[in-house]
């Protein structure tokens, strides 16, 4: 079981760093303590189902990848996911509107 936690923690750390988030920022988004998140990244503890779902949404990664390391090819480039995840919640709808306009221009 510890190997599973450590592997998931490594995936958490990698994905968090790809999105230029600190442990503190991600812990805040998950509404958990920094200590709790840090221990999850180090494979000491696991995350609740609720927090697994939240981290999946915040980082824009699938639960299959997070839990089992199985990657699923998405038609959306990782950089677009990063930009969206870094965008403040109040501005995300505008970003989506811009993308929809762009899609209309090129279709």
C-alpha cells in the first residue's frame, strides 16, 4: 500500500510543479492543511475521495492517472489546461468564451 501512496504522491508533485503551484497554493485550493498535502505528496498518507476529485479538477488530470498512473490522451494541449487552471475562477468563463470565438473563426 505504501508503494501506491508514494507513486501517487510523485504524480501529485509532478503535476503541481508543471502548473507552477506551491504546496501551499494547492493545499489552499483543496481546503486542507499544508502539512496534510505535503504528507500526501510524500506518500505518507492518502487523500479522501472528495480531495482526490478536487485535486483532479484543480490540476486538470484524470483520476485514472492520479490513482493508477494510467494516462489518457486528451485532445486538449497540456498548456491550455495549465492556463485554464491558473486563471482566477471569476475569469474562467471569459477564457472559455474567447476559445469558443477562436474555434468559430477557424472552422
